C-alpha cells in the first residue's frame, strides 16, 4: 500500500477563528488521500487517523514582550519541524501572520508551499511588503474571492 502524501498546515492562530482553513482541513481529511500534519497555537479537537496535531503553547492577551516571545517560540518550533521534510510533502501557510513568522526560514526555498491570504490587508502595506517574497515564490496563493485575487496579484 502506498503511503499518503503529507500536507503540513501551519497556522499561528486558533483553527476555529478561520473557517476557510477549517474547510481545507476537513476536505483534505475527507478525501483520504493525504496525511495532515497541523501546527497551530491551540488544540483543534480533531480526531482522525490521518490527522496529526502539534500545538505551540502561547499565552494570549499579554504585554508586548510576551507577544514577541510567543512569535519567536512559534517560529523556532516551525523551523525545527520543517528541518527534515520529505521532498514530496506540501506546506500550507494558512495566514499572513503565519507567513511573517516563517519569513526567511530555509524550508521556503527548498519545499513546495501554498500561501493563503484571507483579506486584502490594504490598511497594512508594510505587512504585505514583508510577505511579498513568500507570495511570489509560493506554488499557489489562495484567496477567498476573485476580486481580491486580482488586486493582490497586482500588489504582490
């Protein structure tokens, strides 16, 4: 029997706060074709034979220093987990915040990845500028609707 391809979904947030990501996880698991390794900052409660979850403990609603500490602990964890990826594995970067945490990590230049954006972030041009490289080198960029896709295509 052939081993299923593994898709790593990286999300620096709670899954329940992003329904589009919840739908992706559900579709991947329902297809039965993929192992889904999910890294986030909160447990999902998903119990499935093809689902493996890694939780990076974060303390929320804290001061600036703890927020920075949370950010770097997530980044360190991602860096460690992505060191020994199988060449066939696919990475799904599920938010802008996650992309910011992954910026500059080696796996982005050695592995195929999909980048998902949920908004235009037109009020945050600096954030868009910081993730431009990630968007330009992604295998695919996923957005919720065609108008946003065209606008982001021009911006990025």
